[in-house]
């Protein structure tokens, strides 16, 4: 049985799957299996995967008999995993260099008290066809945010300081991803995992490269106000976060960002007065900002 299951939930992205599998082929750590679950309506991903069957003898491919949706496909991939460690990799992400999988594994081997480990990431811009455009930058958790979630994992509600699922590795037996969520499904998963065991290991090294493009699911979710309010409200109620102001401030800020009415968050136990005060404060801040922009345009000052 392989030590690590590299789980790839794929959907209509043969270019990304090829790039990811190529990055797996060169890993110097070899005790792994590869599980691909395909939610695609055609065989393009399957044909891409089969190109690697000789180079990756531990590769298994499964076509979902009916569409599972994004989060359902994540769970489907993990259900097929036989390894002790789960390394989920989304189809538009890849390992940054040949040492990365081994470094993921070492984080959990060196921290047996932890069930979760995560890394920094290299954000790589992709075009509509999934090809690299040349723009990229590295990001990783700051010391401040690391300290925050060490003290209280619930502060992940304020910001996803861990990052994309591809930046994580965890021990088998973790909870499944919540299929009622689409946008902050990873945050909710990390919070449930850390609720069971708050210990984790981390590095800021970019062990994975995250493909970023405008046609990703995350981009459509980012602009959907109703989805954001609904999902943050779900997580707030799941963890009882409405009792603390810093978490109420978060969902109020989200509602105001998307110009959602008070009624959209009232069921979360948010006092109407808090919402009104925050709305007035934001209006004043916006007015100061736009007046500053107008002044700079009129005067030619930067």
C-alpha cells in the first residue's frame, strides 16, 4: 500500500492534468499512488491520464457515472485513496519542483502530533487555454496569521490563511468536504479538521504552484454576493461564531461589500444596530476615498 495518495479531482482540463502528472513523474519521493476522478462529460481528461500509465504505474482513473459537482468530486477522489496520507491536487495546480512531495511528507513525519500540514504557494497566471502567461508570485502565511490560528483555529473564518487545498496534506480519516458549500469549502474543512486536532505543521516554502485564471470556479464565486453571504452564514452558525464580535464584523463586512441588505444576515444573530453602524462607517470611508480620487484627478497629484 502506498504511503501517500495523490488525489486529483478533474473536470474538463486535460492541459492542467498533463502538467500536474508531469510534475508527479519527476518527484524524488516515490511511495505514492495517483487517483484521478473525472467529472467531465467527455474523454479528454481520460486520454490525457492514459498517456502517463507507463510512467506512473500507481495511477488509477475513475470516470464518475454522473456529475458530482466540484466538492463532490473532491470527496470522490479521497474515497478511492488507499494511502496513509492524503495529498489532494486540483487539476490546474502542480508540484513546484521534484522535491516537493517528499517535503510535504516530512512535515507530518516530523510532527506526528499533527494531522494537517500546509505550505506556501506560487501563484501562476494562466490564459484561457490553461497555458502559463509568465506572471507569477509567491505567497505564504505570515507570522501574525500563523500565531492567530495556532491560538484559535476559528480565526480562519476571518481569512483563509492556509490557502488552497493543493497546499495541504493530511492524514487519512479526516472529515469529508462539505458538499453544501462551494466557495469556502476549504476553510470549513480546515476548521472541522482542526476542531478535532488543533496541531498542524507549516512552511512558507512554495511547494505547489497554483494555476490562476479568469475562467476558474473560484473567480465566479468571488463576485457572487448571495453565495458569499450564504456560505459565511452557514459556517458562522455551524461553529457558533455569532457570539464574538470579530466574527460578526467579518460577515457584516461581506454583506456590505456585496451591497446585501441586513435581512441577508439577520438569521445569523447579527444585531441590526451593528449592521447599521458598520454601513455608516463604510459609507464615510468610501466617500473619503472617492473624494481623494477626484481631488488627485483635478490637481494631477498622485
